C-alpha cells in the first residue's frame, strides 16, 4: 500500500501569497485577480503587481468569488454585489441572534 505525502503551508493573517500563487490556488489567471482587486473583492498589499501579497482571508474571498462566478455565470461586478449582499445578510442574522431572535424561523 502506497502512502501519499502532502506538503502545504499554513496561511494566516500575514500576507504571504503572491498574485501568481493566489491565482493558481483558484485555478485562474493573475488578470482575474486584478479584476477582483478592481471591483473591491480583494485588497492587495503592495503597490505593483509583482509586489502584491495576499493572506488567508483573500484566498477565501477569491475562492468564494470563483464559485459564484461559475455557478451564476456572472461577471466580477455582479459577484462583488453578491458578496456584499451575503456579508450584509450574515451581519443582520448575527444581529437578530444577539437580540434572541432566530432568523431561520
């Protein structure tokens, strides 16, 4: 029986991913990452593209954007609106829960 060894890196709050690494993790091109930055889905650290760095939260946002884009065949602007609405819904649900109300009833 063969055992496969997986090697990975832990990504935390430190911005350690390059644009190329983030694109590869999302099965996308760096130009797509630039689009996500342009519409406000991602906020890069660094000025020029070769110096851009991203953290774990950015990876999560990019992957979520990729799923929405595929599922709804949406452009990046529409995905940005969807993500904003999803964030607002979560914020409102959390507020209802803090008030002792169940938003799912």
